[in-house]
């Protein structure tokens, strides 16, 4: 089902009667299934008796993009191109600035449909395209379970304020999405003669991306990989999720965050499949949906409603005030950005977390919180620590450059939290230390796991 609230016309242009095709601009939702934007485009194409063409604009200028993130994305796009072709839809890859590339492809389109992006660059692309098109541009939200504008029309203060708003609508929007067959095949359209996605290494070389960090061999992109991970999580990890999800040494998380970031799997699909096991694992399903829906959509809300979502200025007044009051407090130790990036500190747990991120493109969620807190403690001032946390997260994490990442960094500095006991450096921002980790978790096992990964990587290097 495609609820009307997911749809928004971005301009006032009509659907052109003389158009020879409908165009779907795929940007955030990089998948051929469980995609409301794609299904809406198919239904429009059928209503107008037209074929459907899909397009993806490949730009090397996405902020903080590099070979690691692009390799993962291109692997997914190769599969999505094949999945779309199986539905009679060609995926046209175009190099260049997205709004310009899509406007050129839309020259003879009856209308254009796109998915919804939440970051400022994604919103700017859609606004630019809307201004330049002579046909209708419709945005369809498919990467939030509850449409963001239904949840709230303002920035929410914390999970406790957005949770009841989401739960009020959850039953309505947790609705399966039926696929509609395309009535006119678009594979023979003249524009569809574009070359296929091609080999990832050649495309990466052609894009002239920053060479580091390198792609991660252990993480392969693509909707099929995402579905296999979801299958494995439901079969082996879901039962333990409520109790073990915060254990850094365990493997009870789903591992889906990179696939959700690139839209290679639908959050609605994931939510429905996990919720089907609620009777057997009620606490774990509730904990998982809290993360997938409430926390993730709180991050989306922040990025939509705060223009400085990736800077210290996004913090609430109390957090900015208390950090400013303690900005000049002596630091127990100070590390350079290079030392921190290399994971060369006195703290073996922090070093392991940083090395995990550099090596694998992922960091355990609980360790990300500790990691961010120490960047506040070990850098000259809060703004320096904040900017470094954003830069490192965006550079190394496969799920970086994402609302979840920006909200996660902001939380470490007081966002979506409350004031705590005042102390040096942190002020009233929540404090974390190594002893707290040791009380709760088997940290030696976590360090050992990361060291084993490093040995494996070293042995695999020619």
C-alpha cells in the first residue's frame, strides 16, 4: 500500500501528455523491491500507457565520498540494475551533478518520480531539479516506516517525545507494499542502450575518488546480501537481541546499517519481517523496532529540521552552554588528529573501536558512544572534538554520511539526552569511562576480536 502521505509534488508542472516515458530518479532508495517510489512510478507509467525508465546519477562529489563507500554502493547498483531489468525497467547510469543529469534525461518524460532524501545535499538536488523541469516531479518517501512529516512538523527534543508520535501511527504505516507489474517494457527504449553498471574497480578509477580508505572485502553491497543478513539475524540473533545487543564482543546485531544507508533494503520490509516473530521474542522485537523505527526516525527528524545537524550548533541550549563553560578545562591527555585517526592512544578499548572502524567500515554501536565521548575529552575543545568525530565517522563508516551517524555523534555531546551530574570537561553532558565498560562487558574479548580481525587482514594482504 502507498499511503497518500508518502507523496509530495515538488513543483506545479503538469504530467505532459506528449511524454514518451515515465522517469524514476533513484537516489536514496537503491533497490528494485519494497520501494514505494518505484511502485508509484510504475503505476503512473501504466496509467499513462508509457514505459518506465530508471536513472541514477553518479557524482564523485557526494560529501566525504571515497573508494570504500562508492565500492559498496556500486556493488549494490549492479544487482539493482539486474533486478530492475527483470521487471522490464532499464537503469540508466549518468555521470555528473544529479539535478543536471536527471533534467537532461527528463527532456521527453511525461513526469519524474523520485525517492526522498534527508540530508541537505539530497534536498538541494531535488529542489534544483524541481525548478528546472518542465514536467511534474513527485517525491515518494520510502526510507522511513512512518513518513517524517506525519510524525512531526518540528524538531523533536528526544526519543521520549517522538516515540508516542511514531507509535500513534505505526499500525497504519506498517503495511505491506504490493508490487505492480509494468505493462510496457522499457528495455527497448532508445535511452536504454546505456552500458551496464560495469566492473566496480574500473568505475572507481574513472570517478577519481580519494584512494583511502580502501573497500572492505568482508562487506559486499547489494539487496541480496542484505536479505541474507536479515535471514541470518532472524534465525540466530533476534532471540538474544534484547539481552546481548550492547555486548561489544558479541555478534547479535543485524549488521544492516550500511544496507539501510544506501537503500539496498527497506526499513519497512525489515520491520515487517522482524515483527512476524513478536510472539516468540516479544522483548527482542520491541528492542529492535525501537532502534530501527524510533531511534532511526528521530535522526531523520533532526536532519530535516535542524540546518546544523552535523555541527556543534545542533546541540540543545543546555548542552552548548555547559560545554562552553568547560571548554577551557585542562584535558588529562591531548592527542593529535593523526594519533586519534590511527588509534594510538593509551586506551586499548578506544583504540580497538577506532581500528575496527578503519579496518571493517563498522563499529559496534555501544563502542561508538564511548568513542565519541573520548573525542570530547581528548581534544582541545568541544568543537574540535565534534568536527573530528563527524569527519572520522563519515570517512570510515559504511553507514556514515547518514542521519543516524550525525545523531549518534550529537548524542555523545548531549543531543537527545538530559543533563547529568556536572564534572570537568563534560560539564553536565553524560560521562563514560573505561571502568564502566569493564563492569558491563567482557572488554578483553572485544579487544581480542579486533586483534584477530587485524591478523586476518594482515595475512590476506599480498
